[in-house]
């Protein structure tokens, strides 16, 4: 199931990915956006949901033993529930087994119509996997710097018809919510200039990068735009 999920996210990916990170260092600390995709085994709808949130928060704050320099560059995407996805995987495996048996001749002499039906069902099952992944991975978490915690952005039901890839669809949602833009203007910097730096008139680059990451400007949730 995990490999099928990875295939969907890697398809024409529009962002750097960290697939099923097992440690905070698996999520690179870099001056660009990274989408960390949680394993389908880790869902918010199970008993370990609170533990998953805590782990994501801690791994966003730190990279290894050091404080993360670019926490605002990490986007977490998690699976709502794995039951529907698991059922789709089981159906795909069942039709794949039927197709393999048919190709080996284990099912006897099949009519052309039977072979075409098997192939149709197999293709349909493959399509259902992609639909299930899009629909199941609908919890996006962004770093809220003022609160020093993760903030959830519900995505609702994503569908392959929305964009060429699931990552493109997620980034489009961020742009729709005015949380992501391709460039930054001076007016944005002026509106969000930290009070602590107003007297000096200088905003340290390291601090500025926490709210403005290239490529793609990720505006921290809750700030004026």
C-alpha cells in the first residue's frame, strides 16, 4: 500500500518530497518548500493521532538535535483514514492475481470478451487507487511561527480532475487561501515587519526566511496579507 501511495505523490510532483519520514533528519532543513508525506499507517483518526501530531510538531521544530532553521518550509500531509485505501488496494491485488492467472493459462481457455473484461477491471482498480489517495490525504499542516505550533488546513476531498498531480492540487489550495505566492512584494514585508526590528529598521535575513521561502513564498498562517 505504501509504494502505491508513493507512486501517486511522485507523479509529476511540483514540490520537493519527503515520503514517510522515519526521523526528523529525513525532512531536510532547506530554504525551499518540502512536503512531508506521512505513511498511510499513521492516520489522525486512530488512537495514535495525538502522537502523530506531537511527532510532526517536534520534527518541524528540530532537525536532529538542532533547531530547524526553516520550519516554515515544511508542509505535512496526512491520511484521514486508511480503510478505504486499504480496500482499494485489496481489490487491485485481487484483479492483478486474476490477470496473472489468465496470462499463465491457469483459468483455461478464456473468450476474448473475458480477457477484455479482466483488463478493464484491472485498469479500473488502478484508477481507484489514485482516487482513494487523493481523497484520503486531506489533512495539511503548516507551521504557525507566532504560535510556535502546527496549524491545520483542511483540504476536503481532492480529486485527480483538479490538477495534473496531487502536489499541484495542494499547492493550488494554498494559493487560493493566499498562503502561497510566486513572488513577494515590498508591501507584504512592510505590513509584516516585526515590532522588535522597527527601531533598527533592519529585518535579519534568517528571520525573514521563516516567513518567505524560495521557490514559492509561504506566508505564515494568521499574518496579514
